[in-house]
């Protein structure tokens, strides 16, 4: 189905390419005119273009002149002239598409044209990269082009202060990672003052490596969390010990393909005996089920030195796509704590979610988004359905000369790696550079040991030395070099034959103490000489590498995703260079093992293939393609599901954040608080008046509740006296009397504090209550989502149920916000002092109301990784090892499934709670049911 949709999406591609080619011709026609401009005249083009835009011309009209200006500025500052295909790529970005350009086609330079054109609007352009290193490197290098045109650039990096970040966002073009942009959005919606906000809107975004950011990382949301109370962590250790006593296939079953486990009846009985409880599945014990599942998953699904390593008493995740150790990242949903307990290291505390957004919904905030990648074709349908982004394949500047050899399949891994080493030795001896891709740290180190035995000098790029990754990858195309890398390590850095001249030149400039930011004039003066010298050296070496056959890319295993395989292959054959690629596989590789390579095994068995002999078989190739399609389909379904559920929360988030923004921007809250007062009194009357008249009502209970909200000035006798007798009191009369009394009390409160102080108190109270209730709501929604899948057993659509109950919970939260706000405004013990300056707003302090300037020093920032883990940093941007899993409320009041009327109540809960609800079935009944079956 997906392939049919992809074909449909590509029907109009020829028309788009013709339009892009016409743009390139128009830009080329202007090249000579722009080459004759002085530097000052070139810089003044920006002023002219902005004036034309203000006068009503569209960006499409200005595109040829803007692109021609960027090309000329780049030629003068960097010595790099945009090829026609790069201009076409830039135009595709401006039109809101994904430009699919092969590796080495200069995507970083492509982004400059679209970024400059859209920055003419003065609304800010965001260029999103995959890591801080690339954001910093690209903003410095490309910033030289923009400065030559009179535009400013900024770079958002972890650890920057709010004033620094605000300054970066004020720049015309701002570089940064998706995590940093997303967290700034969330932080802005937690701000107490409009002046604390740093972003200035979401106009246009260019996403580099768009498939990595919008596809690979879209399964895990960005989360800001803070410390949560509770002693749940001791249960991780308890269940880690228990899980080791459970026997696979007897007490529990494992599905490695789906990464799930299921506890069987004997296992449940063992757990109940160990914990001394009667029924694991009664409502009082609900929290224990997730501890049990996580403990079993930690033992059965997460392997040491493959999925994670233990270093210095900490569990560190290994990225499945790049093989790097993900410092500071943690698995979510309590899995990381379960692994810590399994390995006997300190279990870090869970945190509570304070704000969260998925990457899909963050990027939907932009008026226009675009992206670049070398491998988007396989996900074209998903880009269109989720982000309304078309994929345009841009032709290569020079014809592709890389030879992609067919896969070689061996019976086992040992035979495969022996042949890999032999192949590398042969290539190395003739001077051909080799880049080897492995799927894990373990396998890269195993291959490294085999190469060392053969005396082959090589670089290993994996989790344990990634600090040098860009430098190593940049030099992987040098004569005779051998680089063993875990999959896509160093992505974003070009492998150029003979070495990356630009990278070497920048390193030389830095060694001389020159910086394009700190010393821009000296940098520009020295650049040409340094770059020319480096280019000459690199060119000479590149000729020798070409003679040896170009870069040879060798994959030691197929990845779950075809796209990752294509990315590895794409390292070779850039800009028309010769190159070669090949994958070596074995029947024991994870992909083959998980997705049934029985057909291939029987084929090799029938033919009596020796251990060290490879086969090239269409049967195996089909099996691999089928396995990869299954994984890609499963992952796409997960992303679609994440988005469906987050869309429910997103509508609520937009309502709350929109409300907060209006408050911060100066909305008069007096009218709103008066409306809150009316609503809250109506709710009290709804509870206590109901049908009939005053003769039927409990006035004492009504007055008790009213006194918790405001200082009631009326007595019951006064109300009855005013009406004549209780029988003549109806709801409208009651509402009028109480509301009048409440508004008079509010007026007295305002007179005692002063109007300016009352306005500030209203603002502070409303913000504080909204924030606290929103945090609790996120908690509740998270908990609801965890269990909603069970509704399918009752023939109900879980998503529809989630929407219905989520809406009811949101309405309930809004009622709580109104009630709490009214109670705080009347009952807080407030101190008012005058702020500095004659016209400064008063400073309002109240017990129970957090100071507006209080720094959130204990917040954690959780972001997605390719492996499903999460990167965690503190407020200062430092990587921390504190827990980042979203805390789960101890569900002491969780509703149990409906049960038979005579089911016995639980004897005790795992946390010692009183539980009045009936257990669904007790242990003896469950066993009897099993026998009856």
C-alpha cells in the first residue's frame, strides 16, 4: 500500500523539477551582474530586498536575486560556489519540501539560500541540526556568508542562559538542535513574565537530516520533569531479585521481535508467594504490575554490552543506530531503573512530568517547514501524511559512479568476520580507504581485535571515543585509511577522498587562534591562503585514492531500516567520485534470526555450502527486504499511534499555553477572576440546591463549603429573613444574594491590598494554579494512556475512549483551576512591598505561592534518541545521571475491572493501602477457572 502511495506522491515530481530548473536558469542569468558588485553593494542587496518585500513583492518574486546574492557571498567568503543542483535544492526548501540530495552534495550550503530568502521577512529562520557540534560548526562557517550580506546568525546550545538564548533568537538565522528548540518552546510556556520568554515565534524551519529528526526520533516526546515524591524506587530492587527466580517459557514468555513479555500463571503464583499477597491483579496492587514487567524486560530483552554498558557504577545506553554511548540518556517508563536494579548499581529516582510535547506537534507549530536528507524516499508517504511535506529528489551534480555489490551471505558470524578482515587487508595493501559499518560497540571492538592481529592500522569510532568522531570521519577518505564505525557515527561530516579540506582548514585556523566569531576580520584575511594550501595537498592525495578505487564502504550487517543501510552506502561515491560498497551477512545476524531466515538456512543446507564460502541468493535478499519492511511498518505504526494520542493532548496543550501567553502579554485578569467567582458559586449551588426550594436544602452544608472559598458575610438567618421564609427561596434568589456578598468581599480584599497589588496577585495566582493543575493533568493523562489499551478487550476503541475520558478530565481540571484560584485570591496571607523605581509594579509575596523569580534548578530535560532512550540535562545544560523516567502515580485509588458481586475484598495492598473495592477474582478462583477451561 505504501509503495502505491509513494508512486502517487511522485507523479508531480517532474513538474516540480522543471520549476526548480527554471529558477536555477534565472539565478545564473544574474551571476555576472552580482560578480561586479563591491562588498558594500552586495551587503546593501539585503536592504533593497527587504524594502521590496515590504512594498508587497512576494518571496517567490525575490528568489532569483536573493539566491544570486548568496552564491556570490559564498564564493567570496568561503571559496565555495553553489552548483545549479544546490540552487534547485534551496528553491525546493523555500517551497516547503524535503530536498532529497545524496551524501556529499553540499546540503549545508544548500540551506543558506532558503534561509537567507526567508530571513528577508525579519521573522526569524530556524535551521535544525542533529547535534550541538554541527549546529555550532555550521553557524560559524555559514555565518560568514550571512554576515557578508548584512544578516546576523545565532546558535542555540545547551547551557546558555535565557538572555543569551533570547539574543540568539533575535538573529535573522538561528542554528540549533531539535531538542533545544523544543525545550525553549516548553520553557516559554512555563515562564512567569513575558520578559522571561526567549522565542519570537515559529515562522520557517529548515530541518537538516530530516529523516533522523522527524522519523527516527518521533517515537519519544520531549519532556521537562522535576523531582517527584514517593518511595517506589525500592520496588525496583525487590523485583530485580524476584525476576531472576522466574524461568523463561515456564513463568513468562518473550517476544524479541515485538520487544514484549507476558507473565504466565505459574509466574504470577511465584510473585504472589514471594510478596505475600493474595492477588497481584487487585486494584491495590496495580502499581506492582509495571515493576514486575520492567524487571522481566530488563532481564530478558536488554543485554549488557549490546544495549547498554555499566561504567563507574552507572548504566549507560548504547545507541542502536550509531553504536555510541549516549551519555546522560535513559530509557523511559521505568526500564532504566529496572536495569540499574538488575546490575546492582544505585537506582536513580523517578521524576514528574511538568511539560511535554512530541517532535511532530512541535514542528507543526511552524508556518512553513522544509528538510534535507540523502534518504527520504522510503518514508515519503509518512512525511506527506504527518507533516504535509513533499519529497523532491534533486539530481546529483555529477553522475554517480559508485558500484553497489550484491550481498555475501555466510553460515555464521565467525566465518563472516574472517572474510571481512581478508577483504579489508587486500584493500588496505593497495591504499584504498575502507569505511566499515558495524551495528554495535561489541562487534566493532571484536573486528578491531581481528584487524590488530593482522597488523592493519585503523581507527575505531564507537561509543568509547566519540569525542573525536567528526575528525576521524572527515579523514576516513585518506590514502590507506581503515575506519571501523558503528553505523552512522559522525553523520553530517563529509568523507572526502584525500581528506576533508574544509574541515582541515578550519582546524588549522583554530590552531592559529583565529575564530570567525571572535576575530572575524583576521579570519577572513587569513582564510584564502590557508584554504588554498590545504586544497592543493588534499587534491594531490585524492588523485592517488581515485587510482586505488575510491572509498570502499563495507557493512557487516543489515540494519532494521533500509534507510540506515542506504546512509552507510551513501558515504562513498560523493560528487561523482569512484567508490564501492558491499554488505557481508550471516544467518545468525539479528535481523535474519528475528524474522525467520528458515528459507535461507534450508537453501544453504541443501547445497552443502562450506562454512567459509559465501552465497549470493535472491531468496536471502528477499528475506532481508521482507524483514526490513516488517520492521519499518511496525515503527511507522508506533509513530502514527504516538501522534494520534498526542493529538488529543495537543489540543488541550494549545488551549492552556494560549491562555498562559495571553496572561503573560498583559490580559486584564480582573474580569476573568470575577467570572471564575460566578462559576464556582454556581457549582456550589448545583450541588446543594438541586430540585425544589429552600425547604428541601441543607443550608448548613452549603455554608460550610462557601466558607472554604471566601469570607462569607451573610448568615443563613439573614437570607431567610430577606426572602420571608425558606419555602420562598429559589435558586435564582440564592445565587443573587451569595454572588452579591462574594463580590463585596472581593472588593474589600482589593481595597485592603491596593488595586495594583491585587492585579499582580491575580496574575500570580492564576499562573501558579494553571501550572500546578496542568502538571497533575499530564500525570493523569499519562496514567490513563498506560491502561487504555485494555479497553479493546471490551470491544471498545482505545483511542475513542482516551479522547472521551481525556476531555472529561480536562473539563474537571478547568473546574479545579477556577475553584483553587478563587480560594487562593481570598485566603492567601499576602505581603505587599514596593518594587524598585518610582513606577515599578508592587512585589507580592504569599505563603504557598512560589516566587516569580525562583530558578528551577532541579528540572531535568529529557529528549528522544534513536534507540528509544532519552538524553537528560539539568538547568545549566550539564549532562546529569538523575532519573528522567516519567513518574507513575502510585495508583491507590485505581478502579478495578468490573467483577462478580460476591468477590471478596482484598486482604491487603502492596503499599499497605486500605482498599474497599472488590478484587476481580481471588487466587483460588483463578486456578479453578484454569481447570474449567
